């Protein structure tokens, strides 16, 4: 039998039982939808975390030390000189206040930083620029907002605000840049987050040179576990922190460890969803086998007539196998579409849950995922269609023609 004739016959057989065919592939549709939705959502969450929360900065190490007395930038410089695994270190100074623009007011979380901070954090600007060394040196009255803060203060996250001013603790500050909403910058719906030069924050907000979180940027290719251990050992020795008090007074972690933790969590979730999808695909495969066995029974006289007219066992086998595979692939294609639409819906919910709603998640479906889903469908079609096809091929033509 020619391939074209085989395809026509297969389609005609499936088209004659549309309702039953649709119900039969439902298990395949559900299973593939779950696989696509899971992989697309996990890919989107990973991309969002890496892109918006700075997790791509695998060489970044966060350091917080409680020594009983405030740390200053002199301590940071000394730490940088003694820990040779780092290219450089930066620190932040934390404060608070009230930000006002026009008739709108909001509590403000203020972070003082030096220009190197933006390189360490791979900050993405949607408007304007970062601070300059000159502005840091002079303690200029300039600030950087994130998009959520722009929305809170100006009513629109995409408003053009560079060059405008806000009042902060009775001083007017000029807005020089706007960043994507992310991690440390995000404050919430009732407050705003502002970045300003470290020297400005020290003199006008905090009132001292005290630093909060220290960020070290390790050499490219460094073993981050080793870097973290060396950092902990140095801090414990430099500030006389006993072994028993390390957990309480010293916090050192790398973004690489955070990436590994996220990947492990996503991997466990992926395994769980794959198991659920696998059960659905198994049920769908059994349903297809049941339908194909029913088809064989209903078409015994047809099979006998085909054999009487010269059809070989291989022709009958190929026809029923192709019907099974076509059912599975059709269900798989529908499942891919429904899975992506489902991932879009779930992405909105996940985005609102992450970082208080400041994270945008876009599902990621790559070609390899679609090919994997298609391959699974073909495999299920072959696996569960083989027995019915062989049963049809082995029917005796004489007995089949007499079948009532």
C-alpha cells in the first residue's frame, strides 16, 4: 500500500469516529499539557529570577557581620585587601524617610551605594544612568528609583521621571535614573525604594559612615564554596568571633549557592510534575489501546476484505499503527497549545506571588521541549498501538469475511 493511500485510509477511519477519537486522546492532551506547562513555567521562573533578582551574578558574595560596633568603609577596604579572591567589594548604607512628589507621599527605604554597586549587581536601567564618582565624592542630592517606586510616586511605572525632583526629609533630590523592579530595590505597594550616593546617605540620612550589607565580587572562575569559607575564616579571625557564635553574628553566602538552591527546588518540582504527567500519559495510552482494539473488532469484515484483495499483514499493521500514532500526535499538539496557554495563566499568578508582585514571568517553551513532547506521543502511539495492530494483521481472511 502506498504511503498516500495509507494516510488517506487512516484519516478516514479516525474521521468516522470523531467524538470517540477526541475522548480517547484526552489523557494524552492532559499529560502533554502538564509537561509543557511545567517546563514552560519553570523556565520562565528561572529566567525571571536570573534576570530580575540578579542571580546571574554567580560570582557575587553577600556579607553581613555583627561585631557589636558599626562597620565602616575602612573595614570594607581592609577586608578587600586581605581577601584576595575578590576583584572588589562594595557596601550599602541603609536608612529611611518620607518621599514626597506633588500631592503624593510614601515611606521610603533608602540605600546608599557607591558607583561600583551597579556593576556588582548588573543593574538594568530603563531610564537615565547610574551615579558618577564625582556625585559620590560631592555627596550630590541625586536618587535612583525602581519602576514600582515610580508608579507609587507618579502614578505610572513608565512615566518619564529623569530630571524631575522629589522631596526627601526636607531636601530636594533630582532623579537621575530608573531601574527595573528587582530584589533589593523593591519595597512594596505602600512604600518606595531609593538609591542615593553612599556619601549622601551617610551625611543626610543615616548620620554616620556605618555600612550594612557588604558585597564582594569574586574573580571569574573562582570556586565559590572556597571563597565563602575563606571569607568566613577571615571575618571570624579579624573580629574575634568564636566558632559557636558564627551562625549568629556572621552571614556569608554566594549567589551561586542561591542559584543551586533554586535549581534544586525547580528540579524537585519538575520531577513531581513529570510523575503526574506520566500517570496521565499512561492512562491515555491505555485508552488508545482500548479504542484500537474496539476498532479492530468493529472492522473485522473490512480487514478480511482487504486481505482477500491482496493486502499483506504488514499493510494492515502499518494502517492500525499509523492510526494510533496519529491519535497520539494530534493529542500532543493540542496539549502543547493548551499547556502554553496554561503556563501563561499560571505565570501571572506566580509573578504576583514572587517579590510581592514586582516580578514579570514569561513562560519559556523551546524547540527541544516540543520535540520531546512529540517523541513521547509517537512512542506511546507505537507502544500501545502495536498489540491491536498485530491482532488485526493476524486475523484469518476467510473467518473475517464471515464475521457478523
